[in-house]
C-alpha cells in the first residue's frame, strides 16, 4: 500500500542519516541519472524544505552552481517569498563552469522563480590567482562577499571528482593528481577522497567548507547511483545540521555499503 511505501521510505531515511552522521535525509523515488523527473522531484523537495526551515523576514541564501542546482532553481516557487525577503547570492565564483550553470545564473533563476532578489559575484571563471586576487578589493565584489558571510542558508550539490574536474577544464596534471589521490567527490570546489579527506581545493573566494558549521540551514542536493560514493564521502565533511536531499538511486547503494 501507499502507507507501507511511505513508512519504508521514512525508515530508509532514518538509516541513511545514521550511516552518514547527519541530521536530516530525504529520499525521492527513482534514480536521477535515468529519469529527469527524479531531479524535478528533488527540486520540489528543496522548495518544501526551505519553506519549512527558513525563518520569516530577510533571508540571504548562498547557492552553488551545477546542473542539479540549475534544475532546483526551476522548482522554487513564489510561496517561498510570501513572508520572506529572499536574496540569493553566489556562494563561490570562478570554479570554471559553463555560463548557464554558474552560481550567478542559478541565483538569477531562483530570484525569478520566487520573486526574490539576487546579487552577482563578478569573478571571471578561468583566470589565475594573481588576476582575481585584486578583484577582492572591488566594492561590488566585497558587498556580495559580505552578504555571503551573513547567509542564513546554503544550497549546494555534490559531484563526482573526475567528471567535475574534466567539466571545469582543469589541467591534465591536476586531473592526474586527483586520480592518484583517489578523489571520489567534489563540493564547493573542494575535492575529497573516500575517507572524507580534502585532497585538493580550487583556490577561489567565497564560502569555505569550515564556514558551513555556523550557517543555520544547509541543504545538500545530489542524486543518482553514480553519485553514491561522492555523497558518502562528503557526509564526513558535512556539518551536522545538513539536510541531504537525494534519490533511491544513490541512497540504496549507500545503504548497501557500496
Ligand atoms: O559541486 C558539485 C557539482 O556542482 C555537481 O554538479 O549538479 O552538475 O552534477 P552537477
């Protein structure tokens, strides 16, 4: 019955939380890599979760980029902004993503879908550290970084290490290094191994992993069987208060101990 199915999912969510050591896990049916609808369902769940956990009034929401985040943006609704003033800000810039999935684009889309506001972080995607460092002194950059600092929520995804490095055009030398160090996952520009040890970090500005600890609401949204290892590894770095929004494709594999 529907009730049994629901209870089954709830018990799986509990097991997953226990295994991953985080406070909240929500699982949608299916596998996002096989069916696009699953990603939409995850997006809807992000919307509902934010609606439950965000306080009324002003909320600065720091967001990351990626294909998952771009889809999540489409699932946000004006209901979220009914009793809230929402400002979406890019959590980090310059990771090297294509324009339509950059954090800036995701923020703009989230603002459109909710009726909230957004800010842009003007950091070019493919420049050296010497080039972007002086940009930190720019008032427009500073203002956004200060907002990021005050954010009440963060929404981000988790990716597989090597596919992420390749998609972001990282150098062959860096990709080889990541392979040697057995990087399995990536989030916020941090690459980590199965034990949850950071093996490389893209030297960019904005939100850092350690900053997450003091942010009241953290939502990690990632699904698909291919991301199971990355999610499991990231959970060891994730702050306790994290809400993991995932699918059966990833959850079943993690629970099997794969
Ligand atoms: O940091 C993680 C990646 O941004 C995930 O990217 O949503 O396109 O798989 P994706």
